[in-house]
């Protein structure tokens, strides 16, 4: 598409992450095609009017050539038919964002890939990304939840059991009363983030799973199916609350496999602009377990640093391989990517022994200005096996340079560091002192 955004590549990976469910949909017969169209077709001329008229309208921005859009179409139509009888009304619409005259709409609503679905509420005063499933039943269920209250009251253990899905993140505010700044702020955040998470509020912490009555109210508790399972915050400032939710809601190591439960975390991982470490290994082979545990330990060591971790099954992550110019037979391999750019360093692993050491070396030296220069030079194709030629060889011949942290370097970098440089011609660019 025409929009050139630094985040454009993300869409590509997101599409890959969703490829599985889309593929499943493609295999299904297009049964809905013969039935009447329940999905509204909008364009640049009718868009504003439709958004003004319907208090809750979902718009799919699509391109006719896009495979995932084609796979979604019958499911979206089926969902629209089912939802057409819903009270209050839930309207599903679509815009061909590939058509020249509609492009301003795609730009205005920051559409970076196809299909993109957005929820417009209150005459477009509140716009959220649709982050639900892509098959009819899932779409219906997700959207029904989106029109109800953003946070539901938990009055009994039964309420808790029916509202809280232990495979998903659930955020609950525990209060002494349903009023006051804390409560108002909590509800405001729930409204804002409702398309990403499920929210509840209660006066009784003992109704919650893994809950105890002894908590000091008010408090926000985030229940999650990974890592420490429960995490609390007592800071009800809106920005702090959002930050808390964001920071607590991704597993320390995100798994890239065929399990759809992992896909929301995968999307967040790729949407993040933080530097990323990605280990790709064949999940069906013996060494997988040792890689997994070593990697988890590495992630634990890096937990206060601005580095995100992913472990990917080479079967599921083929698209990512193509993207980074790598080959499956090179796995197991680890890749460190510089934020949301396409620049990366990779290492082919023969054992887990070198993994941790390489992570430390690379993550702490890749930002040296000398490396950054090479990194940024077009002579370096993405995903080249640079690591084999520098960080490991530095251990054998270690000339060092002291490097001061530049303002653009990640916060977790020490203010001053010793940067080892290999004597090979490629690495002789001086670090800035
Ligand atoms: C992963 O390993 C399994 C078991 O050894 C093998 O059958 C499969 O072909 C491997 N997958 C890839 C993509 O190499």
C-alpha cells in the first residue's frame, strides 16, 4: 500500500501470525456468498455519515488482493447477519482502502496493513482497534462483549467463575466502594482498553480465583495465565494504571507457535518498539527443552532491561524466516532486532552454551556507535551471520574501547561502557568516546 510507515513491516508479521486461523478459514467452503449482504459497504463519501448514524460500528479496511481479507469476508458477513438482530445494534461495515479515493480514510485512521478492523463508538469520538477473533462465532461473541459495560461487577464466586477465563488476562479492581477517584480512574481505563482486555470490579477480593480476603483495598489485580500469575498495583493514576497493565500483560518469553492463545502476545511483541531477541528452534526435536529453559533463564536475567524475548517454532514462524532472510535449516538460531527496524544480528546455535554469553555480548554491545554505523549501512543485509564473525571472536582477541552512552541509546545501557572491537576491517569503525 502507499503508506510508508516505519511500522509497516509489523503488519506483515502480524499477518503471518494470523496466517493460521486465516488458512483454516480459507479451507472452509464460502457458504455465506449466496446470501444477502449484511455488511455495509462504505467509501469516502458515505463514511462520516455512517459513523455519525451508528453509535457502535465496526469498519474493516481491506484490499481486494489481500488473502487474509478474502478469508475473513465470509466470516465477517456471517457475523454481520447474526449481529443485525442484536439490541443495541452492532453494525459491521467495510471500506476498500486500496481504492484511490478511499486512501485518505486509511491514512486518517492509521491503517497499516490489511485487513484492519476498527471499532467506532459515539460518533467516532472513541476509536479502538478490533483485536478479537477472525471467525464468525468469535467475532459475534467479542463484539457483544464490546457493547456491554466495560467492566462487570463480581458479586459472588459464581460471577468470578463465569467472567474470568483462566487462559486469558483479567483485570479486576478491588474497592471499598464504587465511587471516588480510584474507581472513576479504573473505569476510565477499562473503557479505554476494553478491546484489549477483560475488566471486572468487586468489593470482595475473596471471590476471586487465587484470591485472599486480606488484600488492602483499593487495589488493581491482574490475573494472567503465565509467569507470576497474579500481579497487583495500588497506583490509580490513569497513566500509571495503563503502564502497569501494559508491562504486566506480556509473558517474559513470548511463544510463536500454532496455539491461538499465544497470538495476542505475539502481536504485542511485534508491535513493541523495544529491542527484541528471537530464538527459533524446531519444537518437535530433543534439544528444544534445553534451549527453552536456558532461554527462560536468560529472559529472567534481562527482566529489568529493555529487551523482549520470543521463542519461535520454525514450523510456525516460516514467514518470519523469510522476512529476515534466514533459512529453516539454519535453526536453531537466535536473532536480535534493533527496535522496529529491519536491522538485526543473528547467530546460528550449535548448543545452548553460547546462547547466554552471546545475548550479553550482543545486547550490550550492539548499540555501540561503531556497530550501529555498520548496522545502519546498507552494505549489511538483514539477518547476516555477523555474530559469528564478531562478538564471539572478540573473546579471542579483545581490543577494547570505552564508550559513553549516547542519548539515543536504550535506557538500560550503562552510562559508560567498554566496547570490544574485533581487528577485522569490518569492525574498525571507532566507537565514540
Ligand atoms: C522438526 O523436527 C521434526 C522431528 O525431527 C521433523 O520431522 C520436522 O521435519 C522438523 N521440521 C522442520 C521444519 O525442519
